[in-house]
């Protein structure tokens, strides 16, 4: 991680630090500590390689949070603590799974289950049937009622594959970046958060009726895919994270190349047969659902009650290490505060870090913090909100 990113963070935080602009030696101390003694690599390694699966509500999330809390205390942050954000968010953990085609010949299918789906009753096997979408549930019910028992549903059309004939990533030159900075940024009126949260209740559960129908009809599992670069398996999850939400039947994302092969066989009147198993565990443990808070207290008697709040989301999906989204940002924030502590730069205002849970589940962690500390969403902010001088957020992965 480049020192430039730490310096940008620390310069923004400098509004809380004594005599920053008047004392060039402070910047030199920060640069020296960040360049010669950075702990970012070790932080990121442990947070991702060891504690990569940080699904909201899960025991894995809590284990990662406890390690991070200990690390915050180790670097000298004060008032390090957890704040619970959800009493009825359930957890979900994978014990094991396998997906393979057994006819007309054998192929191991690269797959990963979506979050919050239930287990199979051991190893199951069934013929594949394609349903190309669930936009018209009336037609689906008419066409497939009584025809899905013991079947494995291939859901969707053939994914578009992104070929590797062009570079996957582009690194802009200094000239290109300078030209981009001259472009006007369009101003788009954002959707108010209460309305956005309300809309997600529908958009996050668009497949609810379809999955319920598939299970009622006796389908064994659902396989879907998404357009991706060749060789990439995109997963994500269902958004049934509350204890009161339904638990879908076994639901997998599979490699687009494998999805395409299965679909083409069906189009040629050849029926593939799939064998699979999935073992998961569902539980509701409210203590798992925590935001991680710590701070460097301010030193100015007049300004210490004011806060510079920095944060980003801590949770991730279950199928990767949560590195880009958003472990790298959490690491940068912790490292920036470590540098301030190590260089003994005393902030005038309090600098508080918040690592939020539940971002992938409608921002429930950060929303809960805002409501608890600054008042209900549809009401005027309380007096404590006026003590927040700035909020600096690192989210949605690395880069611009």
C-alpha cells in the first residue's frame, strides 16, 4: 500500500492535530514511520488470509472483530470496544460442499454456495432443467408446476464471457489522470437514505418468490452464474440475513463456462445429471453483530469534545478473503492511526475509528451507529452530531 494513501489520510486528519501546518518535522516523522516501519502488510495478511471470511452475523466475523480489537489496543488506541448493531441478524457458516456433473460424462463443476442457503439432506442427484429467468412468475408456475421434483434448476440465460484479448486492467498515465481531473463531475441528487433502505427490502429479495416455488415443487437445488472474465467465479449471497427471513434451498453460483456447457447440452436435447451436497449451519447469536470502535483522545480543552470520525465497512462475503472490499481500507485506517500514535502527534480533537458490520446487508452497522449516536433517520440530528467535525470514509474497495 503506497505511503501516498496514508499521507492523504493523515493530512485530512491534520485538522485535529496541533501545529501541523507550522511544524514540517511532523510530516517528516509520518513519512519516516510509514516508509520504514509500516505494519500494513502484516495487518492485511492476517485480516485477509487468516480472518478472510467476515460474513455479517457469523462466528467468523466475530473472530475477526476480536483480533482487530486486540490490534487496536496493541497500537495504543483508547476506549476500544464493540457496539452491537443487530439483535436478530443470523449467522451462517459452511461446513462443506461439492458439485459435479456425472452424466453424460464426469465434470467437476466450479461452484460456491450463496450465503444463508440451507443444507442438502446428504448427497443428492438429479437431472438439470433450465429456467431462463424469474421475471414472470405466473408463466413459470404454469409451465413448471409438477415438473421440478428431484430436479436441479439451471437458472438464467448463458452468461456473456469477457475474453482475454484485451488488458483486464488499465493503468492511467499522469497525463490521462490530469486530463480526467479537468472534466466536470455531474451532480446527481442522491436518494435519501430512508427511501433507499426501503427500496432494498424489495430489490434485495427479487428471487424470493421463485426460490419458494422451486422448493415447494421439490427441486433439489438451484445453479446460477453471471457474466465474468474467463475463469472468474462470482458469488455474493442472498440477503436473507434476519432470523425471520426464509432460508432458501441449496443455491449455488457456478463458473460461467460450466453454466454455458450445461445449457448447450440441454439445447441439444442432452440432459446433464448433477450430483451435489451442501452442509451449512444457521444460528442466531446477537453478540456476533458488532461495530468496532476505538479512538485517540483529543488534547485541547476546548476542542477535545469534537470528533474526526474515520471508518469503513469490516464485513465481507464468505467466498473470498474480503481483501479489496474492504479489508485493505480497514488496514489503511488502522495503520494511519498507528502512525499518529507511534510518532506521538497529539490531536487537538478526538480521532475516532469505526469499522462497521453489515454493509453488505443494507448498511445496518453504520446506520445503527448513526441512529444510536446522532438520532433517528427521519428526525433532525441531535446535538452530538454537531460535534463531528468530519467523517472520512474508505469503502467500496481500493482505488478511486
